[in-house]
C-alpha cells in the first residue's frame, strides 16, 4: 500500500515522497520519517520501517529533502535549516491532505532535524531518533579535511559514500547556529542507537537521553550498523516504535454500529482513493496504477466480486451444515469482464455491452458427484447472485 506523493515546500520546490498506508483499513495515525544525511527516502531502512509501520496500522510518509533523490532544488543550497523547514512543510501537507502526524521519526542527522523541528509540529505527541548526533555540528566531522578549503574558496566538492556533494560555507555556518534544548521537547521521546555504530557514537545518544525530560525511552540496537542495512534491524525498530507510540496516541475505536448502509468518502486531491465505512468496518477502495489510481485498495468492481464470492461461500457452507454434507472448505473466485452483447449467446440484451462475472468454485471434502452437482445449483441461490440477476433500481438524493 504505497502512494507516490509530491508536495511543495515554502520555497515552492516540489519535494518527492512515498506514503505507506495500512492495507486493511483506516490508519490509526500518521507518522513522518526523515532520512539520514545525504541519503534519500529510498534507502533500505526507510522503506522497511515505513512498510512495517503501515502493517502495524501507522501510515508513514517518507520524503526526500531539498536537492536529494526525486526532490527539486540544489543540494548545495540546502542546510540544516532547510531540512527543518522541509519537515514542517511535510507535516503541514499531511495535515491538509490526510491527517496531521502524531509520530516523528528521524534517522542519523534526519533524527537531529526531527528533534529540532518537533517543537514546531504541534500535532506530534511522540518523536524518535535513530543513530542520531545530539548536535547538528557533529556532522562537520565528515567534512573536517575540507573545512579550510570551503572557508577559503566559499565551497568545495566532497565525496561521501562514493558520491560527490557540493558544500558551501553557508552550510558550515548554519550547522553551528542550532543548539537543541532537549529539556524543552515537550514530546514523548525514544532514542534508538547501536553500541557498535561507527559513524555516530552511542555517546551522542547518551547526551540526548540524559538531557531530555520524561517521558523518554532508550533502546539499544545490538549489532546493528549505522544505516540499519540488515532488514531485521529495521523491522525491529519499526515494531518497537509502533508498540511504544500507542501509549501516546489517542486512538478512538470506531463503534461497530449496526446499520443498512455503507458510506464512502474521498478528498478530490487524492485521486480515486476512498475511505469506506461498512457498519463500522474501515476499508479502502482505489483503482489500479494503470488507470491513474494508487492501488491502495480493491477497486469498486473488486468489491462487487468480493460480495458475490463471499455470499456464495456463506450460502454453500450453510447448506452443507444443514444437510450434514462432508464439506471442509469452499473457495470461490470471481472475475469480472465486459463483453459485447452480440457475443453473448444466452443474453436477452443484444446491443451495447454485458457485464459477465465468471465464478469458479472449489469444494474440498468427501462429496459424491450428486452432492457436488447440487452444491452448484445452490450457489445460484446466493442472495447477492439473485440481486445481480434481478432488475435493480437505484435512487439518488443530494444531502445538504
């Protein structure tokens, strides 16, 4: 359940993101993820963490900072301040288009930026940093042998992880401007760090944790490297975060109200994506990417097929129980297609197109051939089957 996202920051630059949403219904809450220094949203750890959080019910937006990955702008013109601004703008985007983020997560310098931005993102109740330095100035150690050149020439090209990046003196100066007061976070804090981190010492985590006020938690990521290259380490981080943050998110469970209607709502800017409430059960509907959707949920015709297949299954199982037939399992697959009426030999309609639902039924159990034929007849008695074959009248009214 991944949706491509593009939003503008305060400098009117398009920032590229990916929103991971739960596949089985409405998100419990939204989270915002900031990637590591000179990384992108597509780094393995970011993807795994976002996917795992979505599986645990937390929709998660990961995005590229200005000048990195798919985001517009020049990296040479970015700095720690622009990272903070990008985070605030991303949170505002979520607030306007989906739901304001309750959880902020940052990896390496992204974690430091999240900590600095958290006070300006009022919706967030909790913040987590992974392998993060306590002070943004710490990152200048990577540029140490180039600082003289940068000061003398105003800029220098530096290779980091085999890739060239241009750093200006403005970047260096900006790093020294930010002093984060961890005593004034006013958020629940989780610090995650590996004792064997060779890029950012665990001493940095100790500085953050010791200065911050409660509620705060510390998790040691034993044997993990700085980038969380091992998928299991990234999954562990996400699972710990999803359990921890529930204490700080006000979750309002939707009551399972008995009613005869199903409602769907959607924001125009979200394309085909719909949020469905079926008697209190939360579902998502969407269209495939091939027709302009985000593929975040079944299509309307998928739901129609699901209604027919599930009703058929219930009807056959009920009949088997009533007649004491040795039926262990029923599997019903429904495929929908539209054909020209002229190609349908047994259709009353002879113009336009006809909707055809191909239903394949698998019966598991000790059934005789006569019982199997009878079950095929019973399948046509499914209430949804009858509804689809009957004359259907739809009335529509506009609510004010």
